[in-house]
């Protein structure tokens, strides 16, 4: 059986609280069905798993390198000319491990999860490579650079450095994978690579199943669903509370707001205490149990990049979603499908009131139907991954 190296910027795991790491694990698992896999991955402080031997038992070898603030600083100092996200992943341990495996084994290709891992492409020599861009990093910085403060200037510098890096480094990979057509167009524009080598692989979302029959669940709230350690999610929740929640509560005194997501910090918890009926759940094993109690979900995101998988997962659950242009990127659904999009406060409030006053079941069915009829049939599969590998090996 042919061998490959699987490089990841974050620990792939089926149990991760982050959707991107579950997606990475899917690809790792699919590849292992057809190739002998050697895994090399970073592990952040929050990426804890109890039994790594069991999770990666299908890998021939796996090497896990912890990374913390001191290690990131050391890596950054060693590559300060690189964009920030790339510099902190400039790790000699990874370089040496890649070189060692390439010297000892007959490696057919290298699969790299997350755009920043393309940094290691320069040590692969003639070994074919694939990079999966979970986000378009240049777009992420572009959104943060708006304004005239010192931090905005820093992000503007990172934006230009990242665009240059994408053109010079990411473009050298033999295949580039994005999670949406929108990101594909950004990557094509910044790298200047041919359309044939840039693939779209729509993320496979998690199906949650409620422990309670929907007919037996009384709805009493709305929810936000997402990892609460991410700055853009914290910003979104605070914006909703400050701009929308008070007005909704005046007309719906019994309404609850559920903030579902892992790792909420103490500052966020303290911030929510000034509002009534706001429930910060933290991580829950089965969010469907709480979603079943909600009329709809909100996702007022103004920063970040890439497809917001949590929006799709809410729609799969039959939850209409009110979001922004950023939250809806790469998701081809409209109001008739249960996806409401606006960046304006007044219209956002109007959509919320409309859903609370309407027959929510019709919008719920529309969201579920969109997922089944339009999204599910295009989800990434094992065959899609094999097609990408076949492309670079044929090339």
C-alpha cells in the first residue's frame, strides 16, 4: 500500500469541539482506508484527548507536537518576516520530522490541513502535495484591518504579507482545496494558479440527534451556536445582546437566549449577567437537545473567514438562522430556505420579530429541506478526497 504524510496545524479528532478538526479527522480516516498514513500534527493547549493511541490506531506512525504561547513566540522569532499565522507554525520539530519520514519511507504524497501548513512545502522536494484551506487567511486579515488604530495597521501589514505568501508558497502546492466556491475564487485570485488544481470540498457536517421527540418539546428560546473561545463569536454574542435582545424581551418576556458552545471565558459569562434569561451552556455533548427548544438561531458575525459550519448544522436541525453577510458566506440559501441575511440592526430585529410571530414550523421545514435537497448531496465524501489524490499523482 502506498504511503503518505498527513500534516495538520490542529489535532484532528472525532471528539473535537471545533468543527474544522472533526473535518480533518474525517479526511485522515478516509485516506487511511487506501493509504498507509504517517500523521504529524500540532496540539494546542485546549486540544486535549484521553486516548491518542486509540484515536490514531490506523496510522502507521503518529507524531504529536504540543504548542503553547512560549513555543509560538519562539517560532515567530525564527520567522518574523512571515505572516503571523505562518510564523507561529514555523517549527523545527515538524521540519525534522518531515525530513526523517521522507528519508526513511517511500512517500507518495503529503496532505496538509490548514493553509499555514503549506509552509512545509519547501522541504518536500518533488513529493506531490495537497493543502486544505479551511479559511482564506488573507481575507481574515482584510476584515480586521478596517480602521485607523495601531492594531488595524498591524492587520493591514499582515494582509499584504499573507497575500504575497499565498502567491509565492500556497501556489506551489500541487492541489489546493477550499470549503466553498467563494474561498476558491479568493485563492485563485491571490495565488494566480490554474482553476484545475483548485478544488471545492463542501464540509461534511455533524448530525446531532435529540434525545427528546420534537413533538414533546416546548419551544422557549433562541440560540447562538459556536465555539465561545473565538473572538468573532464573542463579538457576535455581545452585539446581539446589546442591539437586539433588549427589544425582543420587551415583547416576549418569557423568551430565553441560549449561548451554546465550548470554552466561554469568565468575562463573557460576567457580561451576560446584566441581561435576563441568558443561559451560557458551555460545551454540551448533544446540542440538539437545546436546539429543539429554540424557535431559531442567530449568527451576527462581522469578522472571520471561511464557511460557518455551525450555521449549516443549525439548518440541518431544522433551525432557521438569522445571520450576516460574513455568516452566510459560501452557503447558498435564501429566506425561503430559512436563512435570513442582513448587516443592519433594524432589519436584524425585524427578522427576529417576524420569526417569533410567524408559523415557525414552516421555516423549520424549509431549513431541513434545504439541507437535504441542496447541501447534503454535495457534501464531501471519501471519493472526493481520492479524486484529489488521483489528480496530483496523475499530474
